[in-house]
C-alpha cells in the first residue's frame, strides 16, 4: 500500500520472476496465483513488499470462507 511510481519496475520484475518460479515448480499447466499481502488485515506483521506463488491444487473464489 506504500508503493511509489519508481517501484513499478521492481514489481514487474517480481511478477516475471514469479512466473518463472511457477513454471519451475510445474504449475504452468494447472495454473497459479500471484499474491501480494498488504497490511495487518492481510496477515502482514512486518510491512514490506513480497509476493507469494500459490498453486498445486484447484482453488475457489472467494479465497476465504464467509463468516
């Protein structure tokens, strides 16, 4: 939530690298999600930019259960 325009190149490189990692993990055929978690409600305890590669099984939508 604190990214600036000068971070666009970095984020693009992160997404490109995440794609390569997903392919290396064998996720290309079934697919994967690339997820940024931002701030406390998303589960962050140390606020920094990072990217998750999630795959290996079918996922539903929404990605969290309703309460």
